[in-house]
C-alpha cells in the first residue's frame, strides 16, 4: 500500500482554518445523506401510479425499490476503499453527481427496464453518501465537538426514512410520480457545488496500489444475494421457494469466501482486520439491532395508520413529524454534551424509552386518534435520539483516523442490513400473526353463537333502514362482520409486532458490556 497520504492541495494548514467551514460541511453531507435515505422509501407510495403509467405488474414494479437498495448496500461497505482510491473530494462529488443524473433519468424513463436500470445507477451513487459523510464529519469538527457534527447528521438519518413516504405521497397527489425523482436534481446540484467548494480529501487515508477484483465480486455476490433474499423472501414464502433458498446459500458461501479473501490479501476492499477492536465489533452489532428496530417500526407504523385507521399519506406524515422533531432536539442536546455522556448509559436509557413507546403503541385500538399517538411517538423519537449519536461516537472511539472510513462503512452496512431484516421479519410476522389471530376470533363467531346472530341482525336492520333489500342486506352484513373480524385480528397482530420491535434493542443491551469506553472520540485524547 502506498505510503503517500491523500491531501487536498488547497487544504489549510492551521487547525483553526481546518474547522472554519464545519457547519457548512455538516449541512452538505447531511443533505446528501438525506437524499439517499429518502429515495429508499419515497417510491413506495408512488407504486400504483408507476404500475398504471408503465404497464407493469406489482411483482415487476417492486424491482424499482429492490434494485436501488441492492446496489446501495453493495457500495456502502466499499465506500471507505473507494474514497481512498479516488480521493474523498472526487469520490463524494462524483457520487452525488451520479445520483443526481440518475434521478433525472429515473423521472424521464418511459419503460420499466429503463427505470430499473437508472435506479441501479442511482443506488450506486447513493451508496457513498452515508459512510463517507460520517467519516468526513469526524475530520471536519474538532474532537471535542464531534458529537455536534454527528447530531446534525443523525437528524437526517432519523428523519429521512420517515419523511420519504410522506413526501412521496404529497408529490404524487399534487403532481406526478416522476417528480419524486426530479426533486433530487436541484438539491443534488447544490450538494455537489458545496462539496467541491468546502470538502477536502482525508488527511490520514492511504490509497491502495491494486484493485481487489475478487473481493469486489465476492462482496457483490454476498451482499446482493442477501439483500435480494430479504427483499423477496416474504413474497415468495421464504424457504419454500427455490430462488430464496438459492440466494441464501449464495450469500452464505460468498460471505465465507469474502472473509477468507479479505483477511489473506494485503490490500482488501473491506478491511475486516479492524474488527479486532472489541468496541467496533460490539458497536456494529448494536447498529444492526438499531436498524432492525428503527426501520421495522418505521415500516409498520404507516401501514397501521393508513390501512387500519384509514389515514392518508399526508395525515400520516403530520402524525410522525412531532416524533422526528423530538428526535432532532434530543440529538442536538446529546451532541452538544457528547464529551460528557457515556454511551453505556444513554443507549440503555434510549432503549427503554423506545420500548416504552412500543408498549404504549401496542395498546392502540381501531378507535385511536392522533392524540393517542402523540406521546408514544415523542418517546420513540427521544429514545432514538439518545441512542444514535452516543452509539456512533463510542463505536468509532478506538479506531485510528485512517480506519474511520472503513469503520463507518461497516456500521452503516450493518444498520442498513438490520433495517432490511427488520422490514422482512416484521412483514412476515405481521401476515402470520393476522392469520393466527383471525383463526382464533373466527372460533367465537359462528352461526350458532347468539351474540354473532344478534350482531348480524342489528347490522342487517340498519342496512334495510337505508333502503337495501333484505337479501342483499344479509349478505352485506356478513361482509361487514368479516371486515370487523379482520380489523380486530390486525389490531392484535400489530400489538404483538410493536412489542417485539421494542424488545429487540433491550435484548441487545448486554453488548454494551464489551465496550471499553462509552465516551466519544477525543474525550481521552487523540487517536492517531
């Protein structure tokens, strides 16, 4: 590996000048990261419009989302190596421009294949925007202010997944589906200009002399197959499908080969050797569980609000917004006090707040309204705010500066895979719990049950009073009763899912015992 250190030719030498534009840099990388995260979920609400416009089936149009996420997770763990190879400034700027150009062509696509192709390119560009952003922030802020930078970034990470469906719903309702992509163009151009102006190459990054082609192929096979399996598993009934089984076996074998390859080559595309840091290993494991809980709860809440409580995407967004604001405020406070806070305590407090919020959500009924959701979502936002910044800072506390990009890449990959796993597991459990709960309820709703007969008679009389003939009224009464049973079984299923989401983080708390310190980088002196 070359001993030359990558430095920008225009980089200031004094410490004061190096941090002069820290807030502009924080805003720039956070904007870029938010664009990437929003585009992970923004297309979901536009899928019916795309199906009609492009003449695609639901199974075909699902690739618009799947292709983006697969490309994204393949690039994330490579972002540290790519940043070193091309130089951070060129790589980050190029990724933003690639993402922006692909966004335009996504909106301009007139065929399904064209849209999927440009979503892959968009995912490749977006893969750099999370990990490279975090590594940039650690060098752009003084060590004692690193928590502030990570808090700014954390707001984007937490708000992005919740904002996507709401923004997508508003755009498709008021304009048309291509505008969910066109909106990225001006913001991407602004982010690229700011990146070229203010962001510099890493001071401590060493560039590889050779390209690890075999490592890249194995990484693509492993992560791509795993993500594809998680995206499609529930739809194809998991291991009953030969495709899902083949994807799982491919991911496992490629993963084993990848680890062997990267540990035996001198210039790996992913440096697994940094996992010798017990702190990093425990932190990325907790990051996996954080992603599971965050994305899992983000996935099921809009489904609950829109399918059971009959709310629109815009109404759902307004309900979720206060929790996002609570998360932002909490992260701002935590970030300002990062040097004094210990992640081993804040993460525990945050995990129990998150569990409390899920417990309160599990008590919702079909008659619940916005006021019943306000405080549970405030608690969830505060809990996540207490977890994200301290956990990220403490996870990187033992790493040398030259390993930060690799470390943030691993952390983001695990959080992203945890999110995909959370969505896959929650969707599967939700369907199965609904079936189980409905079968239990149906046992108590029979033709010989007096209460059932009384309920049917009451519904039928009400329909007859509206002018419907008795035979049709009886059929509609049966349909209404079936819907009521379905709604109640769904409510019971959602209650169980909320509880399981809350317990995920609680079960992960023993990992904190592996932390050597819960303090942020720089609190105990510089790490070279």
